[in-house]
C-alpha cells in the first residue's frame, strides 16, 4: 500500500498505491473510503495509475490527524451507478516520537 515503512500523525506526502487486482479504467470515480481510529469516516479522492488497476493517493495535511489503526477500502464507481469496494485493509499510524 505505502512506500513508507512507518507513518506518523502529521505526515504529509506519503503515497498510497492500492492494487485493486483488475482493470478498472472504465470507471468514472476512484476513492479510498477510510475509517479513522475515532470512527470518523472520510473519503479520499484517488487517481488511477497508467496500469489501469492501481489507485493512487498522496496523504494531505490533516489526513493522519490521529494515532491508531486506519481501516480502508478502495472504491470504484462506474457511469451506470455500479459501485465496487475492494478488500478492507488496515494501516497503523503512530504518534510522534513512537
């Protein structure tokens, strides 16, 4: 998923690369649905890599605002309304100095 080995609260610029396992280039929307450690659900808008099956998202300011486990799904939406969620995965975000 990430090119970093350990991520911290406040990090910016970490690239998430999520291989969805098949060509989704016909979709019109690419997201990452995220549940933060406090239960807050957010949607991060992703882009599709040139391989047609890898979603890309660069962590922005405020994305990693809490330490703990972030649970996420890739989400792909097609023009006809078909929506697909990828397999759930977890990422541990550490407090500073941990």
